[in-house]
C-alpha cells in the first residue's frame, strides 16, 4: 500500500460559547439534582455531564483531509479527479444551500457552530450526488489545497 501525505488537514473544534452553554446546562441540572437528592448526587451528576460534554466535543468536529489522490470529509472519501468546481460560501449563502436551496441529492457535512463553508461540485458517473456541502472555517485554504495539482 502506497503511503500518502496530506496537503491539508482541518477540524473545527467547538467555540467557547458552545462550551460555556453546555457547562451552564450541566450546572443547572446538577443544582436541580443537588436540591432534590443532596450534594453527593449533584456532584456526581455534574462530573458525569462534564465527561459526556468532553466526549461530545472531541467526537463531533468535522475532520477534513486532502492528500494527493483524495478528499476525505468525515467518513466520506472522493477521488479528487471527480471534483469539478469549488465555491466558497459566506454565512448567508451557506444558510440558503443547507436549507431552502438544497438539492435533495447533495451530500452534507455540516456543523452548526461553523457558519461558513464550501460547495464542492462533483461529476462521478457512478454517483448521482451533484455536490458536497461542507462547513469549514478554512474554506480558502481547503480550496487552495484542492486546486493544487497532485
């Protein structure tokens, strides 16, 4: 098997506001449990929630990798020669494409905490998917990596 080196890697982690919101919710539930069942139960509830929040934060970022041959977004992979066009999207364009203007056949890899993204148009005769819609904070760098000849 041939070893490939990636030319681009990205994974958009949770923003601080999302962490704070989840910790606030965990604290609220822990206080409610503590009021009903006591300090120990409240502390255990809070610690379990923090563990679950940490697990969610580590497992939900979208991993994007470009190498000489392929583009990998999450668990999906496509050969780069099937990519026909790249369109960088601002938050308004992204909102329209993931909602009202979405093609039902498109493949979406979205994270709600990332408002920008890219439309990656593809032409694969074996696959009816017209494009991938990918949320990423580094769309310009991703486009540069994909436009670079392998």
